[in-house]
C-alpha cells in the first residue's frame, strides 16, 4: 500500500513539474512576444501609441499592427479611429502595381472589398498606398489595401483634396524634414444617435477627416488638418488648418500620450505654420 502511494505521489510530482515547466515557458514566451510587439508598435509611433482620453464604447478600439503602419480599429464605428505611420526620405521613391482590396479577418464585422459598391462613397485609404509602398515596401503596400484601412470618403475629397495633401506630404514635406510622423483618421458627429444609421452597409460614414503631421525631435513642430466631406477638392490646403487640441476634442483621442504636459501644450494648442513652406504648396494641383 505504501509503495503504491509513493508511486502515485511521484507521478503527481512529475506532472506538476511538467506543468510548471510548461507554464514557465508560456510566461516567458508571452513576455517576449509582448515586449517585441510593444517595441514594434513604438517604432511606428512617436511619443506613444494613440489612445483614448476617457474609455467609453465610442472611443474603445483595438490596435492592429501591419507592415509599416498601425490601425486603431473600432468595432462600433466599423472604422479605423486612427492610423499611424512614419515616413522618411528615400533616394528613389516608387510604388509597385496597385494590389486588390482585401477583407481583414481581424475585423469583427465582415467588411468585404465590394461593401461600398453603389453607395456613392470611395474606399478612402488612411495609410496611403504610394507613401507606404515607397518607404516601407511592397508587403506594406499590400496591407494598405486591407478594408480595415478604409473609410467612406466622398469622391471630391478622396480623389482631389485628400490626394493633394498626401502628395504634398510625401513629395515636399518628407524631403524637407527627413522624417515625419503621420496620424490620420475620421471624425464623426458629436451625437452618435444622430449618425448611427448613416452607414455604408455596416460602416459608419464620417463627417470629416483629419491628418496630423509631426517633425520629431527635441523641438518638434506640427501641422494638423481637418477636411469635411463636403469639399469641392480645389480649395487651398491651408484653409483646413486646425490645432491638435481641437482634433483631440472632436475625436476623444490622445494622440501623443507620452509627450510631457509642457511640450504637449506648446505643440498641440496653436496652429504654427512657420518653417513648413505651406504657402508654396497649398494650391498645387493633384498628380492625376
């Protein structure tokens, strides 16, 4: 009897030892994955990954990591709330053929490439095809065609004004400064109830779009734009300048959560265009 009890006890000790080794391996692997994921995310964000000012169902989002950019995806809005990416100067910028649009399996809702058909809205890229391809390569370019990177945009905004801004960013500002942090996304009406049925299929339609440009450094500088869906497309870019504080108030997001308070006030409170050369490019026509 005693020998049998010892065999049972030894068997349980071996099982516990195996369980402990497995649990340790899982904990170490999870910690390494989390560290690597945080390092990769931080590499695509200046002064921290965008987060919410106050947690509520409308501001809650999941961070989707892609090659070259991050997406703050909302399963309530069925939209990206923000997209973040870094651009830097390259010697010979170019992009390959446009890939096809693809569904993103990470989105809770089934948003397919044909979800916008017949709606009158374009599938508006937030992380831009050309700039991401030129800086981060063909795999990153394919990721820009995931439906989680799209938001409904009126054609005159998407194909004209928004495109002009994207061109100025890549063709003029990146060579001027060397590196730019870009955060961009939709703006929705203040009342969710009033806009809840304004959808393309499952995707809520924004009333405007923002783009924030930051030159990182010890004395960073920033420009922020807010463009409504109702534009004609020919307007000067500088008609749409706003402060980052205004965008945070409109979206409920905190774009640079690690920025010290004094630096945040200096960067986010005012519209400061000196040094950008915006006047020279604000009226440039689009490439197409």
